[in-house]
């Protein structure tokens, strides 16, 4: 009787382990959805081979038509784009950007912003997260009443800036402390 119980337990254990191994292998085989945040053939700040301070308005027009899910806005006088914005309108989460860009440099203050994207909610927590020595700014929001920086925050906009003498993050921005409640980052006033 004891031997049968041990054999049955071993069989159940073996089946469970096979299911876990299969689930892990299947999970690794799934291709994550494309974020379209690839740099292309240049270093950050760069998007799809386009770099502020180097690429022209014409080059941006040629590339951005391929990405109709984003609204791409360029800034700068003359031929060269000095800055550009990807308006992703919440289609990307902050956690996705962290995976694509790595560890941020700084975080601006956490504060309230108005939103019309969510029915019944007109306020959201907003934060600006800076990458590439402040040359990339990610604006993320969270429809919640808790001042919290969280990977589930929806990204509204990603802005890329040409290198300048000063970083793009504002005075008073806090060095990255990880995803954390507002005690780690200042609250906007």
C-alpha cells in the first residue's frame, strides 16, 4: 500500500514537473509584442535610426509614415530636427520602456494632471522619467489616487532631445530610486 502511494505520488510529481517545464518553454517561445522603440543604427537619443540634432525633417517624414500608431512631432528650425515627440497615447507601459531603455537617470516630481482618456476619471498621477543623461523624457500617467511610480503607468509621450550643454531634466529632478511611492520622489507643487 505504501509502495503504491509512493509510486502514485512520484507519477503526479513527474506530471506536474513536465507541465511546469512545458509552460516555461512555451512562455519563452512567445515573441513579445513589438514596442517600436528600437534605436536603429545610432546611439541614444535615437529612434528608428533618427537622431535629434542630426536627422532632417524630411528623414523623419519618410520614417514616421511607417509608424502610424504613433503621432510623431518634430521641433526645430531649418532642416535639422532638434527634438521630437512620439505620442504613444497609453499604448505602451512604463515597464515596457524600462525594458527597452534600461535604467533611467532621473525622475521629475510626481503630480496631478488632467486626462480625458478614461471615462469617469479626470485626474491622473503624472511623472517624467529621464533616460540617456536627460536626452529622453518619458511622460507616464497612472489613473489612481496614490502618488506612486509604477511599471503599469501608461506612457503618453516619449520626447527625444539633441545633446546640449545641459541635460534635459529639470533642476530638482531626483536620481532614479526605482519604482517607488512618492516618498522617494518629490511631489509637484
